[in-house]
C-alpha cells in the first residue's frame, strides 16, 4: 500500500521518483502491456525478487507452531460452571 501511495505522489512530485523506482507499482504497466513490448529488464529483476520473497514466506509458514484441534490441549471442562 505504501508503494502505491509513493508511486501515486511521485508523478506530481518529481523529487520522489527515485524512491518510487524501488516499488513494484512503478513497474506495473497495466493496459500499456497490450501495445508495447515487455520490458525484459524489469521482468528479469522483479521475478527473482518475487521468488525470493515467496520462498522466505513459505519457509516462515513452515516454521510456525500451529495448534491442531483435537490434540487435547484445550479443555472445555474449564468453561463449565460448577455448582
């Protein structure tokens, strides 16, 4: 979301353009891709970066300690009222 914001305000504020070049939104071509050739430099730079973040996210999810229902650690007897 910050990248979208920086890219949006970098058009009227040219001093922010170097910062906007670091965001993926700057390289998004939209409908322009239908009429223009693919910029292989951008694609070649952003694809490995995306793969790196994908692998880092997958690795972090695999390391999570996820509690599974039915393992017996949560006891409903604590919720019952005793007379």
